[in-house]
C-alpha cells in the first residue's frame, strides 16, 4: 500500500500543535502500516528533519519529549537527514516505500511534493486552521485541501558589525536607510580584507529566499518582475564595485553566517 506522510512546513508560522496533529495527520493511506514501538505498545511516529545546530536539536527533542509524555498512544522520534540530501531522500523514499510519518520541509518544496502525491490530505484533522497565518497556510494547500501544517516562520534582516561601522564612523542602518545609503555604506566598509555586504545567492531555494526580498522591495514579484529589475541592477553594480561579495553565488546561508562571524563581511 502506498504510504502518504504529513508535511510540516518550515519557514512558515508558529509551532502551535506541531505534534498534537500527529494522530489526525496520519489518518491517511498507509496508516495500517504503522508499527508499535517497544515502549508499552505505543505506535511509533517518525519525523524527518534537517536541523543541525544544538539549539535546533534541543528544540525538537523538547517538543517530542513533551508530546510523548502528554499521551500514551504514540511514541514520536526524529531522524536527521542532511539538508543537501533532503528532497532527494524523500524522492527515493517514495520509490522504495520507506518514508517517515511526518517531515519538516521548507515551504518552497511543498508544491512539488504535493503534486507528486507524497502528502496525505489532512483537511479533516482536528486542527483549528484559523490559528495560522493565511500566507504560510496557503503554501501548504492545493485545490482547497490541506497537505501540511505550518510550523515556523522566518524572515530576512540586515545584520551588521557594529565595531566596523563604529571604526568607519558610519551610523547604524535603520528603517530610514535607502538603497543608495546602503550602497555607500558597503563601499566605505569594503577595505582591509573585509567586504561590505554578502548574502546567499546559490542556485537553490536558499538563494531564492535570500534574493526574492530585493525583487519585492523594488515593486516586482516572482510572476511579474517589472520594477524588480532595479534590485538586480543594484546587485550587479555593487558586485562590480567589490562591495557586494561576488562569492555569494556559491554561498549557502550557513556560509554567509560563517563569513560574517569570521569578520570577512561587514554586513
């Protein structure tokens, strides 16, 4: 029997009810395949995630421990799958029939896996859908049906090294900082082996997530670039000036973080 799983959408809303929806979410094809664990005959619920940091791992374990202690029907556990291999492993799992019960997945991967019939329809689960933000929730849906539960949301922000800005006598950026202000700041901060600004622009969903904000800020969107071309013109010009790291096309978000922490990027 083909097994369907539940998607927990990462990059999308609060963690409310992450595991309390397990029983409802698994009321789909393949539920008869669930196996009892060794702990008091509880049914095993396996979750895949790609969390790497200690804080992320501790967060998952705390939630799972809390869920396991809250009831006596299910025993949840989680399995780490490297981010770079995540979607490939899901695709292989579909072919082999070896899939978890739930997955934590980035929002941009939901639509394609819904189309591939990976996820079960959880519309009838005991979940108050009104609790979720409309945007995150809509990206877990197709044809009016729910195939995932929004789990966490995040957004981008400009991080800057105060010591470097202080040394250059540059005021900290704020909501009034324009693109031209930002450009001049990046120029002034590019010296002594430090690049003014860097981001993740690798050709994956990480790069898309990092770069779409510029498009939207410029007045375009992914369906109609329009005025958004001004944003990418700014990027090209700053890269040419040397104040926007040209290495960004190879950088993941972790690479950007590591370079910022190492002092190689001012912003």
